C-alpha cells in the first residue's frame, strides 16, 4: 500500500493486510465471518475500516489476526490488496496543517471538532496536563478561530484585579444573580455556578500564563456592575485570545494535528458492536468520520471526542435546525458566518445525545446594515460595546424608544415594535473612537459607520427630523447630569452627546439579527454529554455554543467567551481524568 497509518503511543509497529470489498453485502459477510473467529476486543482501533478515493470499503488486519482468520475461514486471498507496515507513532510528525496529508486511518487520544476559543482551550489544557497525549483538531473552515475571532465587546470576569483597581464591587453571588435573571427559569443553576466559580482560574490563565493585559472594563446590558473586560489598547478580545492559544499549540505541534477544510460527517462508536451509532444505542463514542478537502475520507479513532462546533444561527441546510425549532424567525439576518450550521448538534443527536432549549435563539439588537448591500443575510455585528460607551438608538422619527443597556432580548423587541422595517439608527459622539479602540476604524473603512461634522448633517443623511433629535439628546443629557433614571429606566449614561458642540458625530443603521443559540447539547458541569435516556454518552464531551443550559432565555454580553474558557478548561481536566481511568 501507499498510505501510512498512525498508531496509539503505546502500540508497536505491526504489519497489516488490506482487504477490499466490491459491495456492502460482501463487506457485511466478511465482518460476520471475522467476528466468529476474532473477538472484537482483539481488533484495535488502528486496524479496521477506511474508504478509498472511489468510496470502496477496506478493512485492515494485523498479520497475527490474519493468520487466525485464514486458518479458521480458509480462502480469503481474493479479498487481499497488499501488505503494509504501520509506522510507529513516535516517528510520526504531526504537522500544523493538512498540506500533503494522505492518511485514511489514524488514532489520536482526543479528537476536538472545531477551532474556536472553546476548542483551543480544551486542547491546550489536555496537552499541558498530560505530555503523553495526542490531540487532533478538525476545522471546517480555511482559518482557525470560528466566531470567537469576531468577539469584540469583551469577556466577563468576577472580582478581577481590574475591577478592584477601579473600585468596582462585584461578587460571585451577584454575577450568578445577574446570569440567572437574564436566563429566567431556563438556566441550569449548576452550570451557572460552575461558570462563576471558574472566573478566577480563567483570569489567571489568560493574564499570567498567556500574558494578555485585560485592563479595560465596561458595563454591558443586563449586568449590575462593570465586569466585561477587554485587552489594553482596545484590541479585539477574541483575536487576542485565539492568537495566544494558537501560539501555545505551535509549541507542542509534535503532539497535535490540525486539519483545516475538513468536515466531520459522523461519530464512531466502540468496537463492541456496529461501526456507526444507531439511534437508541448509547454505549461509547470513540472516533469520527471526516471528509477531507481532496475527497478523501479519514476514519479517526480516539478515546474521547470534544464537540466545539458553535451554534446554528446560520443553518439554512436541507435539515435546518432553524426551520425545525424556530421557523418564525429562520429568515432573519444573522451575525454568524456560513459555518454556523449546527453540525455538532446533528451528529450528537444521532448518537443519542439530549438537546435542550433548542427554541431559544438570541436575536442581537444591532447587526450592521451595509449601505452597499442592505439585503445580505450575514451581517457584521455592531457590538454591544458601542452602546456600553454611550451609543443611543432612535427610530425614523429620531425618537429614543428603550434603555440601550437593557438585555438583548428587550432591546431587540423594542426595535421590532418601534422602528420601520426593523431598522434603528445608532448615534454616537466624538469620544467614540477613543473609547472603542482601534477596531472602530474598521467600521468606518467598511462604510458601516459614517462620520459627520454636525448633528444636522447626520439627520439629513438618515432623513431624521432634526428638532426631534435635538430634543432627545437634551433629555438624555439632562438625565445624565442628574443621575436619575430616564423615562426608559436607564440609570447608566456613559457619555454625553451634545447636539451642537461635538467635533464629530457618528451614525449607523442596525437591525435585529440572529446571533447566538442558547440551546444545545445537554452537559454536566464537566462537559460530559448527557443522553436522552438520562444517562451519559461515554467518551463524548461538548463545550461552548454547541451546548445548552448555561444561558437560558437570554445570554448576557461577555458570558459566551467566559463560557468557552471556563468550560473549555474544565473539560480539559475532566478528559485527562477520564483517559487516566480508562487507559489503565
């Protein structure tokens, strides 16, 4: 054979014999005969099924197994293709990309599906805690990072040094209270408590181990105090975290394989029964079927699979989860990329995983409307940070209609109720670039935000009544001066916007857009996937937006990245313990 196949770390090199089958019937007959003479437990993960370029099934046996099989069955030579020598894994260099890869069948201790912050945190924690383990990260897109790369408002930490230096009084109890209030009665209190209690570990990890300065903090909607942190200099928090973790993974690339532009098609189960899971059969996951870029199929066996595939807020496939669970909003625009199609949900459900709260899809109030392509489905997110530093929302009559710092579901509903065609105008003052940071320039260059020399010019551009805009800003500034709640109950007024004296005014059109799926795969506090029969799917873990139960009705800004880090690290520790127990 031309291909090489990797082995588990503790396995010796072993010659194998390759069998090919012309039909599924022939293959099924082969497996039946094989099981009659070689116990399934004697067939290790690295010698079994793979598919060739033409889709034909092949099966590999070690020579020892083959001799037993031949002696008991007899004439099997007609199925033989050739012999091959498996390479010992200690001699196999795991590349950081899939260039030149021709492998069909392989073994890793852990397979991580996805490459966002949750996936990277899980992978790095596993590799750091146990220097003997090998991990494969499988990413559908050309680049790593997923939706995490878009995160800009920040990440929540509780009782951080930054909060303490600014005199912000926070507590674990207050954070839990805010998160449960946002989620109503749909958040799992155990998961919320684990999220809050993992804050300090997550802070230490990123500031001490990764060296990221998180000295900027702001108060976003639904939070009682300022606790949403971002890097010094206002750099994108998502980009900073992802780049830092990729850099750390590069240092252990001899133990990690990262495949891009590949898609996981199914989960594999243990050898005790059939190759693929059937609904209702929930024993153990120990691998994945992956389609590679060059139309090759990889059957990757492992001891544990971690699903970190993100949500389904842009799922318009033939088996769309949006149309299944929320058909009434399925045609809304979305802030998600085309990769957010819920693949992890679908393959997990096929192995008996329980899905919860799938009808809970967050509509973010402010997706940018691109003046050059108003009807495009996928929108750039106008992050909550724009409102947390003082942006106000008005309708086509230049009238405010809500507390801009309330929870996202509230603000979204107010836009739907008060704005023509669900389009609001966000108005910002001349301090915006300084307060938001360097990324604000990106929005200006893209034409998503426009700069004006006067409020009059802004109103003329968006066809707003100038006198109404002046009156609204005066009322807003008066409330800011007195510190009393305005007519919408707003009590936090980050900045003033003077109707006459600002050096620059900034404006943009925004519309409610599908942003985050709060529902997903049910997990315990260590990310272990739970099954529909109230047990667990052994060997299968999930993290991040792929899971459900943390956020309930509404996700607070900053809690998504926090969840990725806290539960990513919890899963990393839990998987190490699981492997230590099962590898004995």
